[in-house]
């Protein structure tokens, strides 16, 4: 009687290690989150819950916000955010702000 083989189950770390594309994506996600950590202190406390780290690609970083009002305030803070990134040595040349629409 043949033995039944169970499908291989990989942990997330094993899957990332086996797929270079996933490893690159994971590194970009970590870098984007690090950028948010670097600028967090320059974002007013009341606005911090409205902002999440978005995609980072080709030295352009995107911040995702929950409302157009939060986006407007964040746009006023862009020079300070860029300064914080440059002071820390982050390789970000531009910051985009995008309003997230519910359900996306």
C-alpha cells in the first residue's frame, strides 16, 4: 500500500528565503516601516494614527493616510519629514501622500 505524502508546509521565513522576489519585497516593507519610524516624531500625535507606511520604490516613498484632511496636514509637514529622513541617511528623494479609500 503506497504511503500518502503530505504537502510541504513552509514558514513565512522559509518561503521568503526560497523566493528572491519575496525577500526583496520583505526588505522594502521593512525599509518603508523604518522610514515611518524615523519621521513619526515629526507627525503630530493626533495625526499619527491616520498615517501608515506605504510602498517604497526607486527612492520614492509613499505615505498612506485615511482622509483628505490628514493628507492636507501631512503635505504641510513634508519639508520636515524629508529633513528627518535625510538627517538619518535614508535614501528617499521624494515622498508621496495617498489617501486610502475604504475597502482597498
